[in-house]
C-alpha cells in the first residue's frame, strides 16, 4: 500500500511539472519541493505512532461498544460512511485553524510560498494528535476496515488539489467537491481568504457552515503565512511558531487570558470574538521567496 502511494505521489509531481511547462506557468522551486517532501517523510515517522494509537482505540471501541452491525456490502453504507468521514474532517481541519495550539502544528502545511502537489504531504509532526477525538465516535457503528479505507481515499484525493495546473472544473463539480480552485483559496494568506474553504473531499460543508469563499480576480493570491518562517530548515519549520506562542502566553498576567490565547483563534485578543477582530488582521500585499 505504501509503495503504491509513493508511486502515485511521484507520478502526480512529474505530471504537474510537465503540465505547468506546457501551460507556460512557473514551476515549483526544487528547494521548496524537496523541503515539502522531506517534511512529509519526517512527519510519517511520527504519524505511525499517532495512527497506531488512533486505530487501536477505534478497534477497541468498535469491538466492545458498537451499537449496530451495518452491512458493508451496501453502496448506501459506503456513501454514508464517506459523508460522515468528510464531515468529521471538516471540523478537524477547522479546529486546526481556529484553535491556536492546534494551529501551531498545522501552520507547517501552509508554510510554503509555492502551491504544488508536494505541499499535499507537507504536514507537522503532531498533525494527527487530536483527530481521534472527532473520529472515534464513528467506531460505534462504522467497521475499522471502512474507516481506514475512507481515510486513505480522503488523503489521496487531497494531494491532487494542491496545484496551479487545474482551473475551474464547471459549476456542478465546483459546487459539490473540493477542487484546486477552492483549495488555492484555502492556502491564500490574503486577508479575505484567511480561514476559508476547510473541506476535504466535499466543499458543501463550507457552504453550509459559512466558511466558503470565492477568489476575486482583482487581487493576486499570495500563498504561505502572514509571518512565514522563511527557511528550508525542517526543524525550524516544525517548531518556529511555538516560540511566539510561548511569548504571547507570558504576555498575559492571568490564567484565564492565557488559556483563551491557547485554545481560541491565533488572532484572538481579550474582548475580541473567538477568531479575533477582522479589522485588526493584517493584509498581505506581496510575497518574499527565500
């Protein structure tokens, strides 16, 4: 399975490069691509333990506490499972953006100045450390085999949407599915694009819960972060956000504000909404590449 995923990933990166050349568009930088792949391999070493714990807990809950045995042969069962898994992913992904301590690891995925297939595997080493909280309840009625299958499908699907090669896919597909166009918006750090389009396979959850955003042609989309690490050092990319987070916690003189700064949005300030005041968020106008 792992060899198939590596082959799939390698083919996608190669095809993306060829298509970008044929389209006359800029190709991803080699140093940034190599960094993303290296970060992904680094994260895989930790993901084995994280996923191992998650699967052990999932199997244990299903074995001892499942509420119903559903037929895995039914197409409706497969569709039902896919919807539940994607719904769970939406909220996990949204939490990673709107809870500061979770953003500390998720920012790794957004730290590239390029938007390419390799970014699809650029994740923090603690990327999966809380996903079990939202996925575990599925164990009460979804068999582990189905859980793993749909988890892999979601992961593989989300690699190809990290690309500049694919434009609008038409109103029907764009309304239902998460596409490269929707995901380019998610990775943009322009002020109006921040914290939008959290969907995994489907974009309908963003439409339902008010986090959907379309891109304006008047403003160039800038990728990366408001305050990017500007480095290719793997350790620095993984850890640099924890220093300003620690300094921010020390800035407050009471534990209430410290806990809120930790568990509310990265832009939260005392007296502000959960995700901070919109008028105080920075507007990125240019991009510095290292």
